[in-house]
């Protein structure tokens, strides 16, 4: 891929990968090794988190479409070889969290994709993209489960309270704050109510944010180039060449 033409995003806009699309690759080990390398690179490149999560769903029987998507990621990396995490010495010690969910976006299982990011001051210190293990029957429930995932993360790393917590789904925020809503959502996993408990304890301070300002959206879907670039600029990554 040395001579590959750089592309502006990790995945093509609107790409939907399905398990049985195309022929199985004759050498699946090549795909698995490459995805393994990308998973390792993802420890310092959160911008490829969603793309690598998508490819990881095809390790058992990789086909042509996921392979082409993998080459697309390499073309993206070709144009951004020096990007990495940047931790400023002037950063504050205030935690800020963003969570998002792409409801029923998996074409094979209809499970939702969730993503979150946690900042310490201006520095990105924790992030995740993953597919939910069960189907959510509404976008609010998918968002609520996304909030539950990040609360577990915050309980592990945080010391300063309350933590500003941004979510772009008002229904999920209502479920967090209003016990009456809990009676209507008993089919949610019991541990999801951890979110409401931590809100009452003052551990998190949930607030609504417009979808256009939701920084975690980068971890739940493939975005058009201008939108991707705008959110990437807010991830506090550095493009300084290595010394």
C-alpha cells in the first residue's frame, strides 16, 4: 500500500457490511493478521475505532467486501501517518464524558453500535466502540445502554465529581432522572439502572447535546469527510511528526 492514494475517512460513507456478501477469501489468515495490526494501532488511533470494530465482525469467515474496507483504512492511514494522542501539561483534571448509540445499525443481528469517549481536561483518555449483545427495541434504550457502559468506565477511572455527561437522546435522559420511566422499562437489564443510581448519588451530571455536537458519533457510524474532519479536530489528536 506504499503507493496507495490517501483517502479522507477510515470507511466510505454509507458502507454497510454484511456477513454473507461475496466469496470467502482464499487466505483468511491474511485478513485476520491485518485486522490484528489495526486493533493494536487503535490503542493510539481512536479515529479508526469504529472502522476496526466493523471489520472485527468478519474474522471467522472474511469476504471480499471487508477486505476492500480494510484496504480503505490503510489508504486513510497513508494520508495520516503522524496523527496520535496528545496530552497537554496544561490540561485540567475535570472529566467529561460523551456517549452515543447507532440504533439497530447491524444489518445481520439488528443490534446497536455504541460508542463513548472520556476526556480529562482536553485530553482524550478513554474510548470504545462495540456492538451491543442484545437487541434494543428503541433508540432510547440503545442510548441508555450506551450510558450504562460509560458509567462503568467512569466508576473505574474517576475521582472528581460530578462528571459532565453528554447524551443526544432526551428519552434516555428522562429514564435516568425520572423513576416513573423505570416502571415502563423493566425489560431493560437490571444493571442498566446503574446510570440512574449514579445520577442520584451525584456521580454524573447528564445533559442533552445536539446530535451535530455529539463528539461520540465518530465511534458509531461512518461519516462524510467534512463531518469526520470536524469531529476529528475536537478529539485532541496531534499531527506533529515524531522526533
